[in-house]
């Protein structure tokens, strides 16, 4: 039996189900999809004839499935088709939750955590109704699966927006957990996903501390902190991207989504020009200077004087907004040192890295699956789990993800160890709500 700790509820919808739901939706929100798709792919979709143009399910799958190496915004354009075709009313959420859970159970998954996001301006009453509908749908899905001989436990992690209302929505949910047993039983974590660029984890440090404090104060309603980081980072140097992963772990995130930047081969970036904000560059240089002696223990690194001179030069140019950094062979060699340092520091925390091989291959634009850093993570002693991310969009499942992990250089016995250990990395255990069963 498998444990799937990283997937998004609506990203699990198979093409056939999405097509059926969308065709029955009298008012698709086409505006959410059209502009993003045209911007990403340079093609115009005509809504008046959409279900006629794509009436053949194979043609719809070609439009819907994401099986290409492309940036996150391309993936988001594909995901926006889900958002456009789905009504997201309570009944639909309940039915989707039920059906997706049954599908997972039939795929030999016995524990799963789903992520679900509502609009950042979702009214309080509507948020509550949709949340409890998702929880009820999960309970119903468990019951149906059990009757069919596929026992499964399903829980929910609500995805919050990085930039707005996340504290307010967190407070709502904590309050409801005290009053509604259904929500208390099923809601086990909070997640930050969607666009990563521009949202440094340092801005979540105090919030993470509050969540962890709340967890200690009342373990029965403890919530894990799940954080997508190091997946998409075109707005910064790989050095800063690695630091973001490290800081997320040190600030208290229980599981780190993807974290590709942490372990991807530095030669992947050789020859690239990266534009980074002055503020981000200053943060990175200050971090490297403050932690220089420890970083240097892991290999060759920039001379400390060079870092200090670079910081002085940047601080003397207050009117500059960005800095251009060329990733030459020297910097890629130093990046390997910084990655080794960061992985060693993360290994000292209890953070777990969520690897999603198919998603990482495409969105991370790896040349081949063997370039996935999972092998390097294991060699560095990091705790990892394997997830399916959006199996409906990627036309994949957890079994395929494990097969791809094997292709990435992970041995069968290691995969078996990951499979077993994943049951120890569930949100209730990591947050302190449940005590780890050492016999698992």
C-alpha cells in the first residue's frame, strides 16, 4: 500500500471527468483560462465552439494534459482550464472529493492528503460551506472505498495564498476546528503553493512561529505547515533559491514541496544569466558572509573578501533595482558547495522533501529523469516522500511516480524504504497531533 502526501484535489481529475463536468457547467469562467493559455502557448481558444472543437476525448486530453518541459506559467495555464470548467459549489466539491478518493483507493493508496485552494477573497460563510463539503466528501469517499474493499484514510490541507488573507483564513479554520468535528477530523495542514516567485519565505517566518506555537498549545487541532519552494525560481539566482528552501525548513515548515533548487546539478545553470532584485542579492550576500565558516566546510566557495566587497558595492548603489548574475563555471562549482551546506543543515531539521518526479521533470524542465535530485537528496541523508502532485493533469499515478524515481537512480530497496517511511511523514504526525507508531 502507498502513501501519497503531495497532490492537489482538482489536479487529480482525469480528463474524462473534467470534460463531463465542464460540459454540464452552464457558465464556465472562460476568462480565467483564455488569456493565460494564449499568453503561454500563443493560441486562441474559441469558447463558442469549445465542446464541439474538442468533442473527441483524445483531442481534449491533448489540450488538458501537461506532458511538456515548460515553465510554471505554462502549467498554470493548463490548470486554469480546471478552474474555468469547475463551478466549485458545495455539492460538486463533495462529489469530486468522493470520486477522487475512490480512484486513489483503487490505485493501492491507503493514506492520502489532498490540497485545496479557494480564492483569496472567498467570503467567510462560503469558505466554511466549501470546506466542510470537502471534508464530508472525503468521509463519503472513505466509506465507499471501504465497501468496495479498498480501505483508505484521506485528509485535507488547505492551500493559502502567499500574498493576502492567509492569516485571516487560518484563524477562521482554527476557530471552526473547535466547533465542527468534521473539520477537526479532516483538516490536518495548511499549504502555500501557486506562484513562488516574489514571495520570500522570510515574510512567513512570524506566521510559521504562530502556527507552531498554536500546535504546541493545543495538539488536538495542530496543523502541519506545507510549503512549495525551490520549484520555480526564474526571478533569482540558484543560490538564493537554495537559501529559500533552507530558510523554509529552518522557519518550521514540516514538508517542502519539490525543492528542486536544493539538489539539482549545478551544471544545469551553467551559462545562464539571472536577474535578481537588489534586495534579494543583499539578503544572499549577507547570509553567505554570516555563515561563511560553516559553508566553507563543504567545499570551495567565494573568498569572503569578495563577498564583502560585492555587498559594499551594491549598498553604494541605492538607485539600482536589479543585478545581473552570470552563472559561469566558477559559480556553478560554488553552488555545489552551497547546496551541500544547505542539505546538511536541512538534514538537522525534521523537514521532509516532497518529490514529484513527473511534475519535476516537466515544470523543472529537466533534460531527463536521471537529472532529478532525488538521488542526491538520499545521499545527503534528507527525509523524502514521493507524491503524484496533479495526476489528472500529468496523466500519471503514484505507481508511475515510483517507477520514475527508480529511473532517476533510486534502488528498489530504497523505494520500499521511502514507501514505508512516508506513513511516518503524515501531517498529523509531523504537527504533533498524533504520536508516531514506531511499528509502522
